[in-house]
């Protein structure tokens, strides 16, 4: 069973992945880390933010349609607010661009100690990322965007 939720975000992500997939003669298809950092993940964060803001008054309808998650009435609003608050506690978002947020987040996740996420792309931009991992992380960034769009504090 596929543990990655469906929803509109997934259709967008799968379309991007399908179009950008590197298909070697031997081995499994993959994306490069640079493709994910500069394209897929920031785009899903932005899309989530835009749609989260547009449908902020209707989170119980938005979350199932966009993120593919369901629950009792009122849960969606609470989850989005809690997620936005956690994100704001982790780092100051200020005037950060979408790809800056994703780059900083990925660098923190992997414990990268270099000179910012730009050097991460230079050093590891060609690293292979399986499409399932790209999709899973895509859902996380789409969720983050939806939370920030709903609660842009």
C-alpha cells in the first residue's frame, strides 16, 4: 500500500517527476537533488501557500482536496495552525524565498555544514533521489505551504 497521500498536490508532483525523470539504461529512474531543490519542492511549497491562503476559510474542504487527508470537522484547521507554528519556531521566514526555505530545510535535515544551501547544490546537486523520496518530500513541502498560506503569521 502507498503511504503517500493523494490529492491535487500529488497530480502536480507526479507530472513534474514524470517530465524530469532521468532514465538510465541500467538502474532505476531518478531525479537529481538539484532538480528537487530548485524545482519540484519549492514549487509545491508555493502552490500549497497560494491555495492555502485562497481557501483559508474552508480548511475542511481544502485539506482533503489538496493534501488528500481527511478527518473530523475542525481537525484540518488545527493541524495547519500547529504545523505553521512549528515551522515558525524552527526558523525565521522573514522575506525568505520558496527555494531558500526548501534549501535551508534540506541542509538542516541532512546536517549539511557547508556555506549555505547554494554550496549544497554545487556539491551534491547531481546526487540521485529516487522518485518515491522526491514525492514524499514533495508532500511535506506542499503541506508546509498549505499551513503557511492558512496561517501566514
